[in-house]
């Protein structure tokens, strides 16, 4: 017998963004501060992207099986993402990889070559020597997946907070 299958509470039909919030964001922010980060996204904005589709997708066609997801172990790295100063905690997670593939099979597009689960820590990481940062090794607790209409400028809405 497998996990119970439940529908997403809210679905989107069209270009969409699917993500899972980081439930233990405060723990990750404390780790980031200890690693020398001056600011991070606020806890309520930390998340893991599941799908970023410019192509229309019928989100109602997708079911989820786990309202929460715990990511433990696996390969981890802290690295820049893009050329605008973003720094992420990248990790491996088979369940997220499978979910991303489900979105692709439902018609989602993807702007990048491959899917790499990650938590964006900051968009202002220029002052951190990433060669000295030890990746977060604790569990990453992810809440229930959500879908929203795609907003390609969403990162511009985030205001960072001092890392503590």
C-alpha cells in the first residue's frame, strides 16, 4: 500500500510556478549567519522551486502524495546561481527530481539545462567567500507544495533580512 494521494489545494492552469516552503528556514538562516552571510531571504520566503514553466500547464492534472517532505543526507553544495549575486544551498533529492519530471510530462517548460533542487539563501552574496562555507548538513523540512501563476519578476519582491 502506497502513500495516500491527495489533490493540491489550489491549482493553476497556464504558465505556473510550483514550490515547497522551507519549514525550518530559521535553522538554515542561523547556519548561514554562522557561515558569514550578512543577509538572507526572510524565513517566510525560503522555498524550493519544483516547477517554473513559461508554457501553460493544467496544474489540476498533477497529484501530490506527501504534504511534507524531509530531505536528509545526500550531496550538498553552496554555490552562486546566475550572475546577479544569488547564492543557493543545492542538494540532491530523488522525490523532487521525480516531481519535476511529472511537471515536464504534464507539459511544463524549463529554462535551464537540468533540475537542481536548491534553497536560495540570498541575492546579495557578493561578500561571502564560498570556498570557506561548509554546506548545511541538517534536515531540510519542506512544507506542502503550492502552485501560483508564473511571475518572472518574483525575486524583485523579496526584501532580505539580517542573517542571525
